[in-house]
């Protein structure tokens, strides 16, 4: 009887681990880049900063290298000091899709 309980517990734990792994593999990618089955449609996040060093994160949806939707991410903004300079290169800053 004790062996039956141990086997049942082992099977339940294995099932939970496999389910968790499956959910992790099928959920959204944590990098912010989501690629659909059509490789010309994707979305990513990007911080856009203005001349006063206020930077807001946006979710940008692209299709064929054109922006189709751009939405600010709530709570993802920061005001840097006037001495701050963006460490990204100019191409990275300007490239949206």
C-alpha cells in the first residue's frame, strides 16, 4: 500500500512538472518579441525618449516593416536627468520595425 502512495505521488509531481514546462514553452516569449506564423508580422517593446530625457516604453506591432499599432505600456516610464545620454546607438533608437 505504501508503494502505491509513493507511485501516485511521483506521477502527480511528474504531471505537474510536465504541465508547467508545457505552459512555459507555449506562453509569450519573455524577450518581448512575438513572432506569428507569418514572419512579416511581429511585435516588440521599445523605450522612446524625448528631448527632456523622459522615456516611455511602447509595445510596437509591425507588419512588413511598417508600424500598424503602437501602445504605451502603463507604468513603464522614467524621467532621466538633463545630463543623461541614451546609451543606444542612433540606428537602434530610430529603427522601429
